[in-house]
């Protein structure tokens, strides 16, 4: 079981609260074009202020690789932060304890890009010590950076009283409910482009979940591994043996695997390309599989009906191009409806998965949508996230 402190457990009044956040937002011509990541840290900043603390924000931006790269300064983010917080933000290029202490009480400070310092990504103990000297309490609200053991995500957590911020807390609770101590049966839906990027994920899931739907391009590799002709489909033929091993292991662990029984095929990867539904055994050699067919969708909806918990990464088809988003949309709508009815805990994450679920309109009705990307995937793979582990010890 997880044991980390939250802001409620900490003494914050009159203290400098070093707060690691992820504000690596898209910026075009000096303007933030999507402030989602900034909006998600507002509760943490507000709660620190409400408790009488002074948030000192630590964050990275881009990949400056230990050098000062002026284009990767956090300074241009100040207006967007002030707007989201409804509170002035003091930008601090070269932080010192003295500079932070001389700010008015209840001020919010933003420290320059942590990755400008060579010690950050090396998790240099000297850098961690320096960061710790800047605050009295450490709060990590950057789950999405927790898979990296950096000075500002891991090292510093061992040197100060540490806790999870509100976003980190929400993320960890949702993940615990999905895979840590879930209500069973648990259904995992794994789709997307390739098996090769999700081998660790599949290996971990078949040992933990009761049902596993394999969809998207990666299902083609599994179909081909069973001797079926997948035509021009995206397929990793060299992973046929691996796919067979995964199927065999699933049988051992009692994890029921769902592969497509019918598929939607087209001659080209293009929106509204002429398409037909065929059995998985009858894919024409000049066609590619772009979505799961209606019979497969029925079986997936049935699995969702039987599940108490759903964890989802990877779209079931080429969701970017209509109508090959149909299976993804149908499964998303069904999961959303059961979630709304209080019958299902549904958690989803992954860059394209979040885009697909947003596009389907079902995302808001899921229990939790993780925007953490790599950290979410590593967690689903069963790996220890150093940034979270450091909080558990502190
Ligand atoms: P995530 O970012 O959520 O982890 P992935 O990057 O693994 O998801 O997969 C998303 C991609 O998989 C999308 O670009 C989608 O078009 C592609 N995809 C899904 N099904 C197919 C298919 N049958 N053929 C080709 N590409 C597919
Ligand atoms: Mg992706």
C-alpha cells in the first residue's frame, strides 16, 4: 500500500514550499497555446497559499540538456501562470534563499528551468542539496515527471519533509484504484500502433488483469502470429514469437484475451477511404486493417459490461481518420455510460488515447484520465516511479 503525505499533513504556515510542477506547455510566438497543465496545478498552489505558505515553483521546460538555452526560459509562462492563479508570480532567474525570503509573504515564486543546471538530470546530490536549501517543505505535484530520478523530482525529496500535491494525489489514487487494489474483474484495453513499444505493458497486465482486449495496429501482429493473413496492415512480423508467448502466458495466468474477430479494411490509410467489414480470416491481400469490426465491438462491450474496473491505453483503430474511429468511440461511450451509472471505475492514459477519448466526447465521464504520458505507461508496466518512491520514504 502507498504511504505518502499530502499537503494536509504538512506544516505550511510561514514556510517556503518548494513545489515541483509540470508546466511543460506548448508555446507559440511567446503565447501558451494550451494551458491545461497549468490549470491542473492551481489547486495545489491555492491550497499552499490558503495554509499560509509561499509556493516556490520548480519546473523544467523543453530539453536544454544542462545548459542555459534562452528560448527554453520559463519566464514567458509568467502571464499564463498569473492568469490561472489569479495572483502575481515573481520570476527568479538565479535563486538564492535570501531572494526568496525577501519576497512578500504569500508570494508565488517561479524558479528558472531546472534543466538549465547540469546536475538536474544527473540527480547530482549537490544540486539536490542546493534545491533543498531554497525551501522548508517539498511538495511534488508532477506525476508526469515522476518516472525520472532527477534532482528536483527525486533527490530533493529525501532532504526535506515531503508530500504529494493535489494533482499527484489524484493521480496516485486513481492508479491505485485501477491496478493497485482494484475491484475485480479488471479489464485492460491495450491498442495503438505497435506491440514493440508495449511489450513490458502487456507482460505486466496479463499477470494482473482478468481480461485483456488487444486492439489497434498491435492486434494485427497477434493475428498474423496465429497464421492469419493481414494483407498490407501495419504489422510487426518479427514479433510473432513474442506475441505467441504473450498468448501462452495469458493462458497460464488465467487472463482472458480478446482479439478482433472481424475487422474494417481499406486499401489506403486515408479518411473516408472506401472500406468493408471482413472476418479476421478473410483480409484481402491488398487491404489494411484500420479498425475493429462490429462483431469485435460487441464482444468488447460485453467485456466492459462484465468488468468492475477498466484500464485503457491505446486506441482500437486509426482514430484520427473517420470512420476508423468507430470501435474506439463505441467502447469509450459504453465505458463512460457504465462509469456514470456507478458500475465501473475507468482510468485511461497515453498521448493518443487521451486525444481519442477527448475526440469521442467520453473523456469527462471517465473516472480518471491521466495526462502523464511516459510516467503513466511506466506505472502501467509495473515499474517503480522514483519520484513517487522518494515520497513514500519521506
Ligand atoms: P498512446 O499514445 O495512447 O500510447 P499509441 O501511440 O500506441 O497510443 O497508438 C496510437 C496510434 O495507433 C494512432 O496514431 C493510431 O492511428 C494508430 N493505430 C491504431 N490502430 C491502427 C491500425 N489498425 N493501423 C494503423 N495504425 C493504427
Ligand atoms: Mg502515441
